[in-house]
């Protein structure tokens, strides 16, 4: 049974009876009203998830009633009932904010059920986004990081604690996962929030210029140094500096950065005096720095200096339950920026997006949603609007071996969740020997202890 409440407004008793009977049969809670006065009274006392209004009410115009309801309930989806001869009016209703329209007589149950299901899904996503915004508003800059996924919620909890300290933080994550957003959230939730936040990508600056960029230089330090220049560390004094892709720095530079962390002072290029700084360092990397240390490309002493509190941001393919929220959020933002009516992402498009692996992560999703909003000719975003390049279709399919590996790992993770990490219980549930389960645990690098007491936070090194 559904807890979703639907209000039906129509002055025709027979229509009201038919719709009420069908909706109740589908498990919805239904209330009816014969005119605008009754409808507004119902809305003032009960939170509804959807309203269905007849376009032609005897005492008033259904369109006027819809606009009045939307003024006080802007996120409430409304479906218009219209006769075949009033399609033009129904289209006008959609331009003024209606979710959709259904023609009378109601002979197609499937059409009615689909419209209601899609409208309620849109309302649910809107409510979830607003709830996340209100929750994250309390944590200030977290409002820009959308995520109901369990791993993301655990990260938010950790960052709330980390932010209050001055400890050095390293953020791991693939390109496009939102490492800089997370760094900004740490800064804006810290005691340094009134100070500057300076971000730079170490991998985008040539090695010969990186020291000059970060530490600055004095006049005459080299041929073209006609004036002294303040470096990014000095600019970030009293605040935080974000060093993205720190793994791309040379060992020579790493030695100098280590000294900054130890002594809390910098020496500009060509300078003879050290300058004291009061800066929090937040670093980021798209590779595992411990592996880089083992490979000899990253200094071990610097690793221990910056690896005080690690944060692992999962790739989008590991938090697919966030895709509908993220897509809806980006679509709404782009529609507002472009001053376009808010579009509707079809269930088929959402399904296709959740099947895709998003190698470019959130950045790629945002890019494709922006393109779809710009190019959309209708009031919907369909699968073809998101995935316009046929080359991405191959990403929806995997080899038999890869598909088997994916299924095996997901099955094992669900088994661990259901058994709370108890291997004996898991083996009985799977009707396999304990040795078989242990073999799979080792193969997929899963720690049963992470699933005890209802917890299931794991970090896959493959994600780094």
C-alpha cells in the first residue's frame, strides 16, 4: 500500500467515483473535491503528493484553480483532466505549470497509471532534493554536494568533525568526483571560513613554475621578475589552500613542500628570508599515494605529513542511487540559468543513466544534462537527449567475464549486509561452504568486519 495522497477535483460525480475507485485499487490514498473551495480547504489541512483537476469546472476555470494552488504549493505536481476537444487548453495548462494532462473519457487505465506514477516520482525527487538542501544548509557549503548514498552520508559526517580541526586532509577520488567541492566544504565549515580559500591544480602547472606560483618571488629573482609577486600560500594566509593532484609533483618540489608543512613558513624564489604562514593544507589525488610511495614516485615522509585524515570519494558508478537526484538537480539549475521552463527527465532516461558507468563521473553527468537542457525541443528529456553519441552505447554492455565479476561482488556485498558480516550465516544463506565464501571475500578484497552492526562502508582501492 502506498502512503502517497492524491486529491481529485471534478464536479462530475461519476468521474470522481471512477478515478477514486481506480486509484484506491492501485493503493493510493485518495481525497475528492467538487470545486475550488473544497480543494483549497483540503490542501490547507492535508499534505498531498499530487492533484488531478478537471479543466472545466462548472463554477470556475480549472486553469485558474491550478495557478492559485501552484502559488502556495509550487512543487506540487498537477495533472489536468480534459476532453478531446480541449487539447489546446491542456497544452496551455502545461505551459503554466501543469505536470501533464489526461483526456476523457478515461478508457486507458495504463495511461492514467503511468502519468500518476511519473508525476509522483518527480514530486518524490523534488522533495528529496529540498530535504537534502535543508539538511545541508545547516552545514553551509555542503548544500552544493548532493548525495543520499550511504557512503556519501558517512563522508558528510566525517567532514563535519574534520572541519572543526586544523588537521591536514587528503581527498582521494577519480577525476570529476567533486574533490574540490569537498575541500571547499571543509574550509567553509571550519574556523577559517572567513579567511581565503585558494585552489590550484599542481598537475596543470609546469614543474619550473610551480614553486614560483605557490611561494611567489622577489623582484629580480630572474630575468622577467620586474616586480615581487606574492605566492598562493601567502594569499591563503589565515585560510586554506587546496593542492589538487599533488601526486603529479616532483620529488624536488615535495622536499620543499615538506618543509612548509614542518616549519609553517615559505621562502619566495630568490628570497633570503622565510615568511611565516598560517594556512591549512587540503590535498587531493586521483591515485593511491601509498602505492606511489611504494613505487618510489612520492616521498614517504611527505605522505605521512599529508595523510593525516584521508577521505575517499566514491566514483559515480558506486553511488548510482544518487544519479536521479543529481540529474534532476542539474536539470533544474540549468533551466533556471537559461530561463527555460523546468523540463521532465523521463523514467527511461533515468534508467539509461543508471545503467551507464560514467567514466567522467559527476562532471560528465553535469555536462550531458546541460547539453540536453540546451538542445531540448520538447518539455521532456529522453534517453536520446542525454546519450547523443553512439560510441557511449558500448559502455552499457560488459563482457561476460566482467558482468559475472560485477554480479559476484554485488551478491557478496548484499550477503554480507544481510548476515551483518557473519561468514557462517552468509554461507548458510548462500547454501555454500564457508571456504567458498572466504575465497570470494579474499578475491574481492571485502572485509566482513565492515558489515557488522549494520555498517557497510567499504573503500575499494580500484576506485582510487
